[in-house]
């Protein structure tokens, strides 16, 4: 960049240094050129040729390039994408992108200096409060990455709490990707996950715990927790009270997860049903789908586990003048203090998305969340009825919130391909997620039974016309 | 001017002529639920155009008691909250180790394009080619910048990238048939490193850097053995110094079958100068929210890709994105194809590959923090190779300039050329009873975010300043003047520091009672 001082030199807009600035600063340092700034890097380490990257684009070229890339995706805004499975289109009020773009929120970092970070701190404190209200729990962290990673960490809490335990029992109806994350996190520590099968009605089969009771091996001592997702991957609502009863009888932790936060605008709260730790994804609370990330990992629990939770917590306190304020607290759990003894290594979280979820909950309020949740259920029920009329079967009979499995008529796969050209994406093929699973109570393998099974859903963004059009097209 | 002589705290002249900050009107703001009035709703509720279908009442709970507000209530609430915050757009934010550089606004525009913001992560591959192409390209660019062979963008943050790196090393040793138990971590490494190693079941072996703040090959050789999985090294290290023995250290570790993990949090100093892949590093994580300008968001979301050498590629998380040739469009004549300017783009497609038997598995539910990836990709395309090299040169220029001009006023424990950040301590000020914390709080009154304090732990009372390349000489001169004024005040009027800050909304907060009796919700 010392190359030219002429009128031909075009400064890069993010780099403020003039040639004169550079010259003066180098003089202070005692260097002749910018290349002299690296005397501690041995010459033989220095790269000899410029990196091979595309030539820089102007803002206008970048606009054209990214627009073109973006146009190659079937956006939920311009297509009818009937896929949920952990990422849901919901209406996002205009105030969310507007408020969250305030640079005081967006361009700050973790509030290490609370005197000049009270905006982030009060916002997250309010998020912690509202999310525990939504889930019926007592404490919530300032956020995690996503539901899958939060669930893996919740299970690790249980394994740490119950010494000598090596296993957890996880429903096979927990999102398949979340179970993959759990396996990844467990592998090096040698922990194991027992996968609980599904019943014919599409909820978790808890009979495993009866059987191990009877067996002489006494394998239960080795299990630290039971985890179910509700609504589960098939969309069905689990009986959390019953899961809690089983967990209590075995003296193990009851952990529940969710991918559709709006379900709890309608359903009984998992904390009040007895879940010890509730984790989930808050993407439905005003966050763009954005090809799956960043979402919002939520981790909440009863008070007794507060010192076991990974990640940041905002607490209330006073300043020297006696004014109310907020700080990051209980940081002795965290990696920068405890290093190798920390409860987790999490540092950066998904704080800005927690702020979005806070704004969403404040906007929708008590009245709105119940109405929108009910509307999600109504639309999904309408879709189910219409698909049944079109010849689809409903294999799992348990009640659902806004998502459900269908068994499609023969030849549907080809029709689904055709519909893509019309901007309709008709459900998610779930056979690949359950290739060899046992799916009946008699233990008979019926892996082929999920062939031709699709996960469908509807939210408030789909109109009656959208749903009727889909039903007509798939008939 | 009279106004400036009396500010909160009762200290006359607590405003200095060189301060860029002033007090102004901000608002008190109650909690959302204190503003709530039954019957309000700030959201436009869609029409009920289908039949109402009640759920079994057994399943239905009470409506969550969320606040009831109008749209203006919500807008005013969050606007007022935002005014209590300090961000990079407000002022210089020299938080060492965090690379608080300017976040370009065009990146926000690109990430919010409907084709990206509205893309479902489980779309059929033919319906998300744009997203997959972006992931593929960004992986290639980061591989080139780091001099590595393969990249995964799945990790959600820096610490998650560290975990990914450790899992890679763990999977590698498992494949070799002999798992190892320990990992070497120098005292100049990042604080998250030991916690990440623990998650993989490795016991940390802590070693000390030499007298000049640089790790010696001897210190590594003394502990490296065949039960040690490798070393986690931050380069430039957390003292802002380049680990010049890195190649020799890597040879020692490799000779015993170990691997070298590089913490790339400080990549901002070395882009286009050196390539970690050429220094013997086997796996490195990057923080897209540091070096690649994605906003820090008050704590996240970030993104922490890892880059690895060829031998470690099989262990990366699935799915991988691959670019494969696709059969030509039969409806297009060869002449048309030849004339098509986008020929290259038409003859390839991008696909997700799961069949990687040695992979560590999945790390995040979907494809990483894609929205963050769009921003980093936009930045790289805006800068180009020379631009990124200039970034590192100017980041190092700014840090050395500050180091030179402040070293008379503040104790510099390692007086040698620094990289993109420099570390002072409070040794000169402690005689007056002034601590690093006091100075950090006082610098707020001058309109600057404090540097990182009390980190790295290897230095007592550390003050770690990372200006970044996007701050101009004029801003940096103001910052230097401010810090010199603080040093002067420490001698002449230490009380003004001990009672600082004076201008922000709140004075120092009581963290002890916050932790003793935690109140975590309203």
C-alpha cells in the first residue's frame, strides 16, 4: 500500500490510514516500511507470493454477486416450503430487524464492563425472565448455540452430577441431528446414549425402564438422565409428567427439549410438569431461518442446578450510588476463571438472537402468543384434514402441535419433484433418518415402514388458500 | 464550560479538556413487565381463516404471562436500552484479544437478502445451490488464507471451534489405534483452551513461556511424550507476541506423534504475512467475528471454523460440501453453453456428503452459523488478497504505535515488537494505590471502551490493548492522550480514578453481592 500516492490510488473504505499517517507512525516506531513491522517473524516463515483470492469487489459488484447466489435458493418468502423439522417460518414483525440493527446492541461485545453495557444486560435479564415464564422454569442462561448443543451440554451436566454414571437414555424421537451432536460430544469421554424406541402412537416408549428394573444387571445405576423432545421430531406431544415420574422413580434427571418454541404458547409448561432442565431452540421467536443458523440455544432449569449451567448469566445488583443495575454473574463456573475445571468451554453465545427473542416475546405478549400458537395448531389440523382427503395416511395418532407425519400414496416422490418447479416443497422425507429403527412395541423390525413417510407442518404464515392449493396439487 | 466542571460523583474537574465524551440526556427505563397493561399487543395477528381446532384441554397450559405492550412501548424500551450501551460504532473499543474492528454495513445487507434469510436448512440440494456455493467458496478462501487443506464452517463460535479441533485430534489418535491422555497448554494460550481440552477428556499439562514471553522448544521437549496428544498454541500469543519457535516446537511435537493445534483468534495480525499451515500447525480455528468483521452482537452469535491439514480432513464434521461436475443441460446446444459467460457455474453443482466413516460426526444442528458466514464471505470479497494483507500490516502498525507512545507512562513487561496488540501493566501506578481496574473504569470517562484487563494471566494486572486496523491515527492519538491523562491523574488525583467511572449511566457495580445472592429473573 506504499506503492502509490498518486490520484490513481483508490483507498479501501474500511482502512483509514493515509500515506502521511503511515509515514508518521512508522517514524515513531522506528521502522522504514510496513514490512519492517514484523522483525520477530523469521524471514523464512514469510509467504513469498500474495494469497490467491478473488480480486476485490466494489460494494455494487458485491450486491450483484450475492443477489445472484441468494436467488439460487428456494426462499420461504417466495416459495411454499412445507418443511419444519427444527426450522420454522413465522411472521417476523418489522420492529425486530429495525431494533436489532441498533449498532449499540450489534457492535458491542460481551458486557465485561457493565457500566457501559446496561442495555445488553437489562435486555438479556428480561429475556431470561420471559423465557422462564414461557417454559415454567426458574433460571435461564443468557443463551447457547442451538438446541442440539444445549441438549448435549444438559446431558453432560447430568453425567457430572451422578458420579460413575456413563449413560443417558434419549428418545429416538429427539431430532436426529441433535442425537448426532450428542454422539459427537460423548465419544471422547466414552459416554453412551441408549435410544428409547417409539410407540405406535408416535411418542417415546418408556418400557425400557421397566425392563431394566426386572433384569439382574441393574443397568439403571449407570444412567444419569432421560431426555425427550416435546413436541418430538414426529410433531407429537410427549407426556412429560409421565417421563418425570419414571425419572423420579429411578432418581435420574428429567431433561426435555423443543425445536418449536411457539408450542409453549399453548401447551403445559415443561418446567411445571417437572422437567429438571429444559433446552430448546428459540428460532421461532422472531429469528430468520437463515439456512439453519444462527438460531438460539435456550437452556433453563430449576434453581438447584444454577451453578451447574454452562454459559453466561445476568444478575441484578446495585452500583455504588445505590442505583439498580445488572452484571454478568456466577462467572466462577466459567472457563476464563476455572480453566480446565469449568462447567463448559462456551464463551461467545448467541446473545443478539436472545435479544431478538426478547423483543419478539415483548411484542407478541400474553394475548398474541396464545393466539398465534393456537393458529399454528389450527392450520396444521386443517392441513392434516386436507392431506387425508388427498389420500395420505396419518400413521401416528398422538396429538401434535403444528407438525405431523404422513404416509404418502405410491408415486408421491415423483409428484413432489414436479411440485418443486411450481415453488412448492411438499414435506420432508424422513425415511433416511430412521433406516433400521424398530418401530413397534413387539420389537419387530419394521424399518421399511417409514419408507414414503413425510414430515409436514403449517404455521401462521400459510393461508387457507396455500394449504388448499398444496392439497389439490398432491392429490 | 461551567457545566463540565460539575459532574456526577461530586468531583470538580473530573472532565479533562482532552476527553471526547460528554454527559447527555438518557432515560430511565423500567422493566417490560412494569410497563405492561392488560389488553395490549404489539404484534399484527394473522386472520383466522381456518376452523378453530382446540387441543385436548389436558394438554393445554395457562398462557405465558408475557408483558402486554403497544408497538411504540416496545420500540421505545429497546431504543432506550440501546442508549446505555457502548459499541464499535459509538467509539474505539480496544478490547484486547477480541478484535473489535468496524463491522461493514454492506455485510448486513447481504446476510438479510431474502434468498438467504428465508432459506430452510433441510431444503433439497437443488433448491439451495446458492447457499452451498457460498459455503464451498468460503471454505476455499479460508483454506488459502491459513495455508491449510480443508475447512469446516460448522463450529458456532471460537470455543466451539476449539472443541472441533480437539475432537479432530482425538479422532486422529483413535484412528492411529492409541488414544493419548494429555495435552500441552502454555500459559500464554487463551483461557478457553484448557476447558476445550477437558471436554475431550485430555488432561492439561501447563507450561510456562520464557523470560521474553515466547515459548521455548526446550519447555515443550521437556514434557512432550507419546502419551501427549499435542499442543494448543496461540500464535500470535495472548501477549501479542509472535511465537518465533513455532516450527521447531511443531517438529518436537510431530516427532512424538502429536499434533499442533493453533488458536487462530489472533489471525488479524498475520493475514498475508505468514500461513499457519506452513509453520507446522495441523489444525487451527478462526473467529469470523474477530478477523472477518462479523458483529459481536453483545456476546454473539459468532462463528469458529476450523482449518486442517490433508491428513486430518477425514475427521471433520459431516456433512461436507463438495463441488462436483454435473451433466450438461440437454436442452442447451453446445454453442449456447460456449457463449454462456457463467459457463463454469453451470457445469458444476454443490452437494452435501455424509459418507465419511472417520468423521467426528455432527457439531451443530444445521450448517453452522450461516448468516455469519455470509458476512465474512462478503468481507473477504470486498478486501481481496492485498486488502487483507494491508489489514494485518495496519493492525500491527497501530498496536506498535500505541506501544511506543505509552511505554513511558505504563509498564511494558515485554519490550519487543508486538503484533496486533500490546500488553501493559499497572506496575507504575500501583505505588499510588491505583489498579488496572481503576484505569479501565476511568478511560470510559474519556469516551473509550476499556482494553481487556487482567488477561493474560501470565502478567500481573494486565492491560491488553488491541486497536485494530480500522481506527485512524487521529482516533488513536486521542486514545493515547486519554491514557496519558489517566496516568497523570493516577499521580496527582488517584481518587478520581478510584471512584471512576463518572459519566456512564451507572457507577461501579457490586459484583460480589450479585454472585452471593443471585437474582436472575424479574
